[in-house]
């Protein structure tokens, strides 16, 4: 029996906190202290980005994934599926906001001709999904870009040529 | 990537707030302030009574606690203007009052801020345009005569203080060519409104300061690019690519050059404060109407709002530069780099 996978509660709470704090830091000055016009525009643009982030976090909180033998099944605001036999692109990216690039997160992008799913380290069983997707990519002899290869090597999923 | 952008922006907001608080604390740290000095002078002349002192302190907001002064300066605390309480700080475009110049800071800075921006923009452009081809050449032709020659010039550039180079160029230009290279425009354009002639004059006068300020940055960048590119060129994949018959140009451009560009991108943020602080002394030597000499005077005079505004300007540019370089780096090279610290 396959289990439903979700983004971790802690990461969702932190993301909501970021979106809320970002909105507060940008909307409050805009509403209360009457900033200069161009400062106001910057605040409004930042507020819009943080609002979008809040919406994205809401959908991440509702996201349910299932890792099956034949593919990855996904439901956020709509249902999607990546069947391993149709996988034609795998990208693995690493992001960190720290100068020493520690405490970052991986983002995995899986694509077929018709669907695309992006998920990151905060999703339960991320490692298992990545390993399965990589095996499928190897099976199809997909060509991987340099960054993806380096990241897979760092995760011990691939050996340096 | 969207998540990364938001994370990075989220870090930027408290960073700017902390920097602004630190700037304010640092400029307040030396004992006394401009007004105290002024009052002491008035006292010595027997012109200052306690009433006048109290009036001046209230007028300039120096009787308030430091936190209130800071929040007022940033524009997050209302002040009384013509009997009404309004927000009037940096967020509203009011950078405070220059005691030394007896004018609002914005009026004092005026054109200087723009000229500083132009000078630093061209300096950074110069650094990148000159360092890139030389760095690539030095790495590709390692230990050649050209590499040794350029490396020697690079070391000279690194070792020569900017102000010394400025003095030498001033002397050579005057004694050998009879040309005065000081200033940022011909005298007839000083204080005049902007015109094509004035812009051309500024561009002509930019050449010397850009070379002087940019030399050390260029030398450092050449060294870094050369070292990074050499690291990449000695990797297995490049040797394999060459062994399989890939043309040398393509074997260079395809991956090694791209990978070695990281320091170029990562240095956008670091270059700005270096160039701005480096240009301050050069501006004094060359008599450039930039913010550098004014910053120096304001720090000596304890003209807190003027000094604070300059420092905030530099800090803001640095934080924005860091943001741009981080975003570009995340876009171009989203790899995990194990032991990145150790390899620096």
C-alpha cells in the first residue's frame, strides 16, 4: 500500500511566517508612514511577491503526492502525474541563502511531454522519489545537465565519470 | 527559483534594518555631536545661553532618546512639522539636516550622488571589461611571456595604492602633457544644468579616475579568474573533451569558462563597497565632486545625518548588489558545493 506524502508541517509554518512577515514589513510602511513614491512602488512589488508566496504555500499545504511503481501522482490545485516510462526531463537544483551554501534545499523538476512537477527537500520521502526518478532517467538514457549531475554525485546517487 | 527569490528578499529586509541601526549607532558613538561643538564655540564667544542651547537641541531633535532619533531618521516615527505630526525620514525622501552645511542633506548631496553613481558604474564596467579577456588569456597561455607580463602588471596594480597612482598620473599629465586631469568636468560646466556638452565633458574626465580606482579591482579580478579557470581547465572532463577532438575554443567556452565565471558574478556585491570606499581618497586627491570628500568631512565634523545618509547609500547599493549576484549565481550555477568554504 502506498502512503500519501505531504510537505512537512514545519516548513509550511515557516513559509507562512515568511509570507506574513514579508507582507507586514512591506504593507505596513505603505499604509502607515506614506513613503516616497518609488519606495512605495518597491514596497508594493515586494508585497505582491510575498502575497504570491503565501498563495503558493497554501497550495503546498494542500499538496498530496503518492509514489507508485509506475510514476509519481500529484494533487495540489489540480491533479497531475509523471509516469516513469514517459519521463523526458529531470533537473536537480540546489539553493541556499547562506554564503557558505549550507542549510539549503534541493529542488527536483520532473517533466513529461504534457506535465511538469516541481518538488523540494521538504516533501516527505524526497530522497526515495529522487532515487526512483533517477533510476527511470537512467533507464531512458536521459541526458542530464552539469548542475544536476554534480548534485546527484554529491548525494551519492551517481558516480563521477 | 521563486522560493529562493522570496527567501533571499526576506533576508534582505532585516539586513537593511540592522544596517541602518548599526550605521546610526556608529555615527553616534564618538562622544559629543556637531551641535555640542557648535555650542561650545558659541559659549567660548559668550553667545550661548542655556535657553538657546535647549532650543537648538530641540530644533534638531537631539534632545530625544537615541531610539526615537533613529526611528525618526528612518521615517518610522512622526515628528512635529508646523504643529502637525508627520512621518519625515529616509522612507519619505528626507535624509535629515546637515549641521555643517546648514541645509537638508538632500540639497547638500545634490548632483554629487549622481556623479558618484556614474563614476562607480564606469569603474565596475572597466574592471569587468579589462579583467575578463586578460584573465582568460593568462589562464589559457599559462607561463607564457604574455602571462608573466600581465601577471607582473597585475601585481603592480594590486600593490599600488589608488591615491598614489592618482598623484603619479596627475604629475605625469601636468609635467609631460600640460593637461590638468583633476575634476569631473570642465570649469565652464560646474553648477550649470545638464547638456550634451556637459555629459561629454564628464565622460572625458572620467577616464583617469576610472583607471585609477579600477586598477586594483581589475588586478584582483584577473588573479581570481585565472586561478578559477586554471582549476577548471585541469579537470578530467576538459582533458577528455580535448582527447575526443573537441576544438580548443569550444572546449574552453562550453563549460570551463562558464564555471569560472562564478567569482565574476559573486563579486558584483563585494565590488560596490570596495569601489565606493576606494574612490573617496582618490576623489580628494583628484578633486572630484563626488560624495567621497563630503563623506570624509562629514565624519570628521560629526555631521551625523550627512554621514549616515552616505553610509546608508553605500550599504543599500551593497545589499542590492549582493541580491543581484546571488540571484544570478543561483540561476547560472545551482549546484551544491561541498566544502565550498574550505576551497575559498
